[in-house]
C-alpha cells in the first residue's frame, strides 16, 4: 500500500535537482522510502570528539579540525604515491596519510574543516598518525550540524553519492515525515513484541538518540533497527505464505491414490532396501501426491544419499495413476545417465520411458513428441527444455527437477503459464543452511535425507601444494593397480574458456603419455559433442578407462562406484560447495575413497578456509554453513543462480533469529486473518513489486 510521504520522489527534497536526482537514481535511490530504508553501514560516535593532544596510540578515534597543509608525495616505489594532510585543532595537530589515492589532491584543500575517523598509530619520532582514515569534508554551514557532535550514521558511498550527501538528505526527509506515517505492522503484533512505531524507528535508526549505545547500533540490534528489519521480514513472509495459499488453490491434472497393488509394483522395481531417511522422504512425497493441491517440495540430500530412487518411486506412483512424468537434469550427460538408470529399473514394468535431448534426431524427436502428446510415453527424461520448449504432454502429473541449483530459474510460473499444475519435486545436493532455506524456499516444503546408504565410508581428504604432485601420482597409481579408477579434475571457469580448455586437454595428454602410460586415460569436457561425452562417460562407467580427466561437468550426479580417487587441480580456484559436489563423485561404492586437493601457493585467506573445511568434514550441511560464512549469502548460489531476494535491511547471517520470529508471526497472522482470494492476490502483487524475487521451484 503506497503512502504519499514515502513514495515522494527525492527530487522534491531541498537541493535535489534533476542532475542529483539522476545520480541518486543510479545509486538505487528514487523515493523517500528508498532513502529511509537504506541503513547506514555503520555508526561513528562523534559526540565526544577528542582533542588531538589527548589521543593515545592504537585507539579508534574521531577528530575534527582544519587542514593546515596537504599534498601528494612520491615514494621510492615507482608510481606509488602518498597523500598527506596535516590537520590541527585548538590542542594540536596530527598527520593523516592515504596510500595510493592520488585523487585526494582534488578533494582536500588548505583551510577546510574536516572529520577524520580511524586507528591512531605511533610513528617513528613519537608523533601520531592516521593511515587511510575515513574522512569527511565539512562545509561552512555544517559547522554545528548533523555531521559531528553526535552519533553519526555513515552510509555506503555509491557512485557519486557520498555518505555525507546521503546523511543530509536523510535528515531532510525525516524532517518532512508526517506525524501519522501509516504503520506496516499490525498494531496488536507490534505492541505485543514491544516494537517502536514506524516513524520513531526510522528517526532513531538514522539519527540515534544521545543515550544510544554505539556498539548495539553497530550490531544493528537497537529496538528501532530491529523493528525495521522485522518489518521487512514479516512483509516478506506474509507474501510467501500468500503465494503458497494461491498455489494450493490450483487444480492438479488428476487425483492420485496409493493402494496395495501400487505398493507391490514399487517393490518390484526396488533394487535394494531404502534407508530410513529415504523411506521418510518418500512417505512425505507420497502424502503430498495424494493431496488435492499441487506438491511443491524440495528433496535435500547430500551427494550419494540416494535421491534418484526416491524420485523414481514417486514417479511410479504418478504413472500407476495414469499420469505422465517429466524428469529433468541440468546437463545432457546427467539426463542420459538418469535415462539409462530409469529405463533399466522400469524394464519389468509396463511403463515406457524416453530420452529427449538436443542430441535426439529430428525424425525421432517428432515421433517422440507425438507419443508424449498422445500419452503413449509415460516418463520423459531430458533437460529443462522439457517444460520450456514445445513439448506437449497429454497428462503431465509430476515434474522432477534434479540438482536444481544448477538451473537457476526453473519456474513454476513457466508451468503455470502453460496451464500446467503438476506436482513438483525439486532435488538438490546443496545442503541449504536453514536461514537461506527459509527465505529462498519459503514456499517449498522440504524433505531431508540425512543418512547415506549402508557401507559408505567417508572420503579421506587431503590438501597438498603442487610441489607434492609426484607423491600424489604415485598414490593414484597404487589405487589403479588395485583395480580402482580415478578422476583428475581441472577447473574450467567458463565452458567458453579456451585457455583452460587447452590446459585440460594438455593435462590429459601429459597424464596419458608421461605419467600413466600403462593405463587408459580419457578426457571429458563440456564442449564435446553429446555423443562424444556419452562415449567417454560410458567407457569410464564400464571400466574401460582407468583415469578420467574432466572439467566440472562431472560435478553433479555422475555415478561410478569403482572410482575411488579424485585429484583436483587448482583446488584453490573452486568454491567450497563445488568442491564438495566434486568430491561426491568418489566414495560411492564399498572402497575407501580419497580426495587430493592440489593447490598453487600462496593461498589466499579464503582459499585456505575452503580447503580446511574440505579436509575437516564431509558433512554437507556443515560445508554449506561454512560456505555461507565465507562467501556471504549473495554469492552462496553464485550470481547466475541468483534467486536470493534483494532485501533492504535484512542481513541473512546477522538476522537469523528475527527471520525465524517473523516467519512464525507471519504464519500466525495469516491463519488469523484468512485473507480472501482477492486480498491474497493483492498481497502477492505487493510482494512481487517489493522483493523482485526470482521464483524458484
Ligand atoms: P544422489 O542423492 O547423489 O542423487 P543417487 O540417487 O545417485 O544419489 O544414489 C547414489 C548411489 O547409491 C546409486 O548408485 C544408488 O543406486 C545407490 N543407492 C541409493 N539408495 C541406496 C540404498 N538404499 N541402498 C544401497 N544403495 C543405494
Ligand atoms: Mg543425483
């Protein structure tokens, strides 16, 4: 619900002309609301500015004073310049230096009033200095003002929009807020949780009262800040619930029942006993299938947990009820592998299975499309083209999406646009930390398989510098001599990355001719023709190759139980989740497996953290938590798989507890209010406008 005060364009604020309005828009600030809901990145206590003479070394200080002199200084290192300013107040003077920021000569000038904020340090000769301090230049009229003499909000500099410019605008905007700014939270809820009113919260977040604690502010834990964060989380969650309500009203293509005959037919295809985790997940899925509203479920389970068979049994239930199934994999290799597997398992059944990929010839494709449309084919395996392209099903009842995180945006919306409302089962081996699951998959139900099939041994993992390569090769040879197989993984940042591709190809040659001449070495990469890939993959799976040099195309799903060693080249270049996925290619059989991470020194701090996580644990959930900490939520799925909503005040790591509280409160609120379909639609529209979330699932 737009309200006038907040939807006012920033252009109506004092001192904002068209030019500045454009600058602000480039920084994502268009309305007063944009401005007021962008938190400071931190707060500085400038209420007690220290006299320069009283400063002690090694403390965080903020001072204000006059620039006595300033200028650029060259150093002995060619091209390396230092900008220096001598700043004085009534008590004394202090030197500030900035390394390699020569543009500062156009920012500072003698006689200016400035604020400096930073860590004081002792220089040789007993004088104090600040290195690379934060700075702000004050105008004449700023003298007493909002920029000093108080706890001051510091905003992120975005483009040409400076922290100080923003502070002034925020101050003006807050001045103009009407006393009766409409609330966003239900009053009863707000009072029960003891949250301040909206207007008061905005004021205190940007210009905290004198008694506020700088530490609490910088942890974003004051009541004012918490209220605004909670508000965003609450609005987000009510929208998620509204979407869920509206999806539940969709009609599935046909009812599903399970009886003894169907149970018997499931037992007939099952090659082994399900683990307890698999049984539980299957039960949750089959319960969903039997409901009248479409299933929207995420099946999470670490690599090798055995998700495929669970999905296949669900597919069998759908097919026994006269419905068709689309089974989608992220790559053609995986689609082919799933097809081979599924076709084998369903051999004794009456169901007909087909593989539809880019490699399917035109004539064959035409025939298949006709059989899918007539319902003669029951289960179709392929890539996402299956639901996005021109494939028409006769009665599509279940869509299984494997390794969802590679898809990015397979959208239920796509299905809905085609008038399809099947049950949807999304599978992922990326264990999603709980907070992200709440927000990313808020409208998915989640089943988790936590156990592994019996007899699996944790993969033994080591990280070694490249100088130890020969030892590693010797070890690989020993494993090959025991009859095992090995993967050697080469990073390929982009499938189009020619240099790396060349490196992988040369590596394969080198290994084949110089390192492992007595063994059979194959090469697999994403730019091979589908037929070629298939050939190599099959040869490896059937034990006709001993060593497979591969790029990350083997990352997901590939299943060769006899492979017991993986060597990852340039392990420092891979993300943590990716390394974990890769490692999942070994340890799939009865043999103790090994993963050797070869890295190039020196390691960055982050890379060291990733490798340590890999050698410390094989638990996918712990890996995921560490990855989230190392990378931050924005990068967790990589930008291309973005789907992480753009929050204004929420930090997914910092605000976990508030997010969970908001989720509980939103659920209680929605079940109290029980909105009409029209109100639900309205909620969804507001939500989509605000969060611009890419729909997943
Ligand atoms: P993921 O969950 O990584 O997709 P898969 O479904 O590919 O795992 O299963 C990994 C391997 O474990 C496959 O070879 C599969 O046949 C086998 N498997 C799955 N479940 C069981 C089980 N309950 N008992 C024995 N082997 C199993
Ligand atoms: Mg799998």
